[in-house]
């Protein structure tokens, strides 16, 4: 029996998803940051700022930034908290996204303490009990096997390590959800077609948001993996959700 997973609204063999996601983000990497600004009306910057300020960070923490894309979270951490002397390892599936991130970091004067590495969330090239903090921002819905990715997060965190996730979620009111769906399935593909020249990529984005589990279900998945002190917050009526969990 073939092991299937979601690729937007389409079911595909699980082993194919990483290749498809890598191809998709390779195609849009040069327009990725601009598209984020257009799609969210710039709100993603405020979401990410709020996100890093909710992290419990300590001096000399080792931070893993998984599915880190073009480096927004890692760069923000180092610019906002230079006094903490953080060491960040950013891991992303797509080399062209990493290239965009490196250039952006250099342009913003961040030339130290960020390590850039290609890899998958389900099979991290990181030793057990390495990280103080694991962060995945708008990337968890793109992994081929969420359970494996969360298990890897648990493995690489030290006891007492903190897991953080920022991800699109489900609105808490049906009427608002319908309005949001109308926006997602009309505006996002339109912008993809006319700005990134890739309508299909942003159709997938809209579908992947809709298929991702609601925040309370994700809380349950984290508890099943073994995390404790699991909590979440709905932001903007549930457009995005903040998740925190501790490895005991």
C-alpha cells in the first residue's frame, strides 16, 4: 500500500513531497520576500517580531532555525538580541532559499553566528540533545512527515529545551474563515501569477494553509511526541498560531 501525504489538496506518495516542495521554493526563491510582504500586507514582519519576543532565550543559546528559508527569524534574532551571543544554525530544504538568505544577512550586517545548511526537518544533520531552542516559522505545513519532523525536534533539543512554531492556522469563526478562504484562493494565486510568475506555487500555498491542522490538534501532536508545558495562542482570530513546548 502506497504511503500518501498531502500536497495541498492533492494526495501524493510521501517520498515525493520533499522533491516537489524543493522544486516549488527553488522556482519562487528570488521573489519570496516580496511575495510575503504582498500576501500579508506586511503583517508577516510584525508576526515574526512578536514571535521572537515570546521566545525564552538565554545567553549563549544554540538555536536551530528549521525550514528557515531566507533567514528572517535568524536575522531578526541576531539583530534584536546581539547581547545574548546566540549561535544559530539555519536548515532549509532549498539551496536557492539559503543563498537568498545569506545575501540578505550580509546586506544587513549579520556575518557571524549564523550557520547555513541544506537539510530536511524529518532527518536533521544534528546530534542528540544539541539545541537550546528549536524554531520553525511558516514551514511545518511543508514537511512530508509532520510526526517525524516533531520527533526530530524532540531528539535534537536538550532536556529543558524550548520548541517554538509559528504557522498559519484556522480562524475561530466560520464567517471569517470563509472570507479568508476567498482571499487565499483568489488573491494568492493572482499575485503568484503576476509577481512571481508561478500561479501553481501560490495555489499550493493557499491549499497547504487550509490543510494544516488547527492549533489544538497540533498541541495534541506535540504532547504525543513527549513535549510538556505545551501551549498555543491564536493571533488575529486564528489566521496564525504561536506554539511553545518544552522537552522535559
